[in-house]
C-alpha cells in the first residue's frame, strides 16, 4: 500500500521504513514519523559480576545496544526477540530466543533452559513492566535487574506534526503525548502505556498487547467503526 493524503494520519515514533510503520499503513492509516524521544544511558554498573551470572536476559534492542560491550565472550543470552538479538551485534555470545517476542515467552524459555534455577542478570529500561521480576519472585530463578537505559523527551523538543491520532509505544511516550494530544485519537502499545495515558487524564481510545498483528487489528477496527458512524 502506498501512503495517501486521504488516509488518517498517525504520529509514530519510528522511521518510515520501520515494520511498525508498515503495520500502521496496512491498517489504513498514514504513519507520520515523529521521533520525539531518545535513549539515555543510566551509566549503572551490572548488579553482579557478569561472568558469575548463569545467563543474561535482555528485553529490548535498546538494552542490548547498551549492554553488549560489557558482556564476556561465550555468555548465554536469552533475548526477547530477533531485533534484540541483532542489536547485541556479537557473534561470540550464546544467544537463544523464545517462541514469541514476549516477556511471558522469555520466562518459559528461562525455565526450559535452566530448570534448576540460578542467578540471572536482567537488562531492562527504567520503566519496563517488571514482568520477570514478579514472575520469579521467591523462586529458584533469582533475577538481578540491570537498569541500563531510560527514554526521555528530545531536546530541543520537536512540535507535534499535523495528525489525527498518536500512538504511544511506552509509558514515557504516553506521558509526553497526553498533554499534546487534545482532541486527537490516542492509541497505546501495551497496557502500561494505556495506564500512563489514563493517569495523565487523557485515556486512550484503544490499546493492544505489544504485537504487530494486534496493533493492525486495533487500528483497522477503530477506523472501520469510525467510518460506520
């Protein structure tokens, strides 16, 4: 599908060539690239010596990029998805991926690979939903969180383009977009982003689990319902 001026426009913090932009387009919306946040490193040291951990768990490409240089050769890494594996950029690591790019599937992989438990360093962002920490609490799988990065508004901050809708891909993005969105339609990628919109007093008009197929379904269904009004 080719972008059209007749399609409703949706601000998306991803470049035009990104797979999510293609998903938005296929759902009947014109994605408008809006890079309004950037990655900031926390500078935090690993919570334990990495060579003493049984494995590294990585939730996102951002975390992989920050942590990659510090990892000892041969370290076992359980990563949430292919994009995260690519972001490590290392061929000397023992990398494993779950069946789906979800934290729940990563938890299943952890249990499968290490049935007896162990000590694991979890690379995550400042505002990740902490699913693994909660799932493993009190178990033999001991998680040591390494908060390597956070998302922050760009400086100088770019003005919101002329669009009909915004999509928050994280709670931080929802916090930033909420006061800017006014009468625009608001969509959230993940429950945490939807909750951030609500806390800011600007509830989302729709939210989905962070999967491209569900994003497509949400946007397509919303567009269809609007056309039928």
